[in-house]
């Protein structure tokens, strides 16, 4: 394409002299032009217009163009001069262009000349005060620009996006320069570069005839969404087709869906960052987060699986991948992805099919009904398929009770908020007391000492899932003693230090197959450390027996409020007294069989399937005189 005008010629020597004799302002501001400096000389002297100068030189490498000579002529001209940052933005908008050097053919250099002449108004040196709102300016390229003075001076090109005038009225010998923050594009360039020019995600959707329902949904939802998806990003958008929206609405209208719900559904199709198909293929399957908000105000999880194409949450497949946008990437999908609850996430993940099968065996709907409840919050520790394969159910516990022991009702507990502590599960002792679950985070997240969290924080609408590597069987009092590192000395005392008594077997009995249920008063490691020495086996055995009541599951609620409770006889034979409330920060105080007072109960009601544990801050001693 030939430049539309050619004015006086300047020699190569003169151009070199211009480059060597003019100085640039280091901070990018305009140096007031020397008297007699023309447009080109002024641009060379301005550091923040160096990309513009380079673009003029690159365009002039084509024999069809002589822009530098043209803009050094008599004029007058009005030039809208894009900054270096504006040219960087243009290069980012062109797929495959990293620098102006990529305009490396005569055809591309002529296209660059078309862009540059679109910034020039010939025959007038217009000051900002000469510009009016809505004014149309005919450029040297032949197309028009529109002026807006609403909130400052902006110049609108064929994209409809304004270029802000950041510095106005730089007067030169042959015209006026207005510095702008965007490279202006005429429609001819947009059409010519349609295959490589990248537009924001919102505009990409608007321009795709098969995504008009998505555009309508963005408009009907939160009014900020179209602007968000025109923002910097980068974003990955899973864009449902019009047919997908038709199936999703099932005869309803977009207006029938509450705005906050529609907004969250749409955000569930947006991932922060640019994720291409190759990235997903490399991972195979797994979870990432969308911008939708789930339980606990956390970003919703989405499951992807590339074993057969690319599928999201088991319901939506990628029909067209890697549609590049200026601020990210779009994958066109064949179904709208709803907001997943706990059950939806479990069904979507092929690594949880054994869990789903166990939950629904024989048409059982108890768990699916419970975990689909949107009025409640849940934390689910979900055993993967290998965990079910390895589980032998050694105590022949009811599978429904075991599954209940993986569910915490009433809270969505995220990994960041976990600590070494006990929580209650949906499993029950004797139908009315919920079993405890011990969480330890000293090395990863371990549950009851047997099951480790492999994938944390799978966020649903009504809770959170943590995938675990082992089935969590119903705990006995021994389970908690072994799992909790605060009881390591107690475990040593019950095993290594008392080999003649099989305390573990005794305290593992359940379902009435022994002396269960048990109420165990468990001294911490610090309680044993307070002893001058741990007694020898003969004396240690009755001391340990003094901590166990057989045949009773005595919880804190069974104690006499504001009074004394004398316990049933311990395995050693003596009783002791519990005073509620305690003193010095104790929940309750204990007076042991030997008459020692002020022993504190620091934690209560750690419920196992065969009894309950209360935590002591001292070792209690039986009456050694009887």
C-alpha cells in the first residue's frame, strides 16, 4: 500500500544527524521542541515515543512508503502519537507478534503504514481547544476518527475503545502532537488482521454467532461481568454454546433465574489465569478453582478429566479449545456447568466411584439426600477407590456407620483452618452421641492416625471434600490413644511397660464382646512427666486400671452439675470423685482414690464406638491401703 502523500525528501545523512543531535527525556515526558523542530524531530527527542519512531522506520523499509519524509514536510498536521506502552499493548493484541521487527515483509510494513497514517490529520494543526465532542476527523489513511471530550479528550477508532490524550498541544514547526495511550486501528486493519488480532474475551463472545446466549447471560447477570472479562486477566473462560444454554434453561428465560445465582453460574465458567488444552492434557485430571463462590466464601472447585477429550465436572465437554483472546483463552463447551454440591463433585470424579457406589448401594438415598442439602454445611473425608479396595473391615462394622464417620455436619472445614483437634462426625455411639474424629496436622493432615488427606479443599456449594487415602474405620478408645501424640506415654505404659496385661485387647472390645463400653480418663504426656518416675509394672498396672471404668459410657453431661459425682468402680476397684465445675481453668476437678485433689479434666467427651475419653492433667492414684 502506498503512502497517501509524499512531501519533501530528507537525505539519509540528514536523518542520521537528527538521531545523533537530538536528546531524549529519560522520564518519558516531552522535551519542548527546539524552535524549528518538525513532527519527526520532536518524536525522536521524546523518549516515550521511541516505539513510534521505530514504527515509522519499519514502515519505511517498504519501497511503497516514505512516512518520515512526509511527516517532515510543510504540513500542517495533527498527529495523535501513541506511547511506547501503547505499542506494547498493540503487539500483545497481535497473535505471534513480539516486537516491531515482526513486521518483516513488505505486506506487513504496508499494513503498519496504514495504521500510522490513521493517526495523522492533514491540512490542520488542531489544538485541543479546537476539538469538540462528537467531532469527526478524516485521517491521512482515509478513515475517520471520532472525538470525545467527556471526562477529558479521547479519540475513538474503529474498535470503539477510546484512546486517552495524556499530553496535549505539543506544537512543532509543521503541526501539533497529542500523545495518546492506545494505538488506533481502522476497520481495514481489523478486517485484514482478523485471524491474528486478539480482542478481549467479552468482545470475542459478542463476535461469535454461536455464543450469543452467553453474551445475553452476561448482560442479564451482574452488570460488571462484561467489563470484568474485558479486563487485564488473564482468564480462562469455558463458553457454553447457544444450544447448551437452551438445554440449561429448559424452556425458562434468563430473567427467571435470580441474578445472584446466574452470576455465580457464569463465574463458575471462569478460571483465573490462561489454561490451554495442552496444560490440561499434561495434568490428565484434577481440580482447579473458578471465580464462583462456594461454601465458606471460597472459590468453587471444578474437576477436569482429559481421558476422553476434555470434560469438566463430568457434565460439559470442550467442543473447541484454545480460542485465544487478548486477555486469556476461551474453550467452547457443549453444556452449561451448574454449581456442584458435595454429591455432584463425588459423582464427577472417577477416583471416587467406589465411594459413590457404597453411598448408594441397594438404592440407598440417605447419604445423597443428606449431602445434597443446601441448608447445611458439610466436611467430607472421601476415600479414593484404592482406599476401598484395601479396606478389609476387620471389626465387621456396618458400612453405613463407617461412611457416616467420614462426614462432619454443620461446618465446612478447609485445610487452612485445621489444627490438632477433635471434631464430631455423623456416625453415632448408641444412636445419640456422635463419634469423634482426631485431626493431626503435624505432617500433612492425618485422621485418627490411619488416613491421610491426598487432595484438600474440593469446594462445593454446601461444603468441602478432602480426598483421603484410607477408609476411616469406627474408632475405639485405643484408636484415639494411639493417634493423639499427647498420649504417647500412656500408650507406652499400656503396652511396653505392662507386657503381662493385654490392655489393648481389653480396651478394643466393642459391641458387648468384652467389658465395653469404657470410660477412660487419659493422662497426657505432661501428666506422666510430672511424676518423679513411672512406677514399675506391678505398681503401674493398678494405676492404669484406676483410669478405666468398664460397662459405662459416662459423658460430661452425665455428671452432677455444680456438685460432686462419685464414679462407678474402676477396673482397679476404687472409685473417685469428679467435681463440676473445676477450678484454675479446669473443666472439672478429680479427687482420686488416694485422696489427691485438684486434678484437672482439660478436655471431655472424645467419643469412640466402644467408650469415651476424658483428658487429665495428672496421673490419678488408687487407694493403696485397701
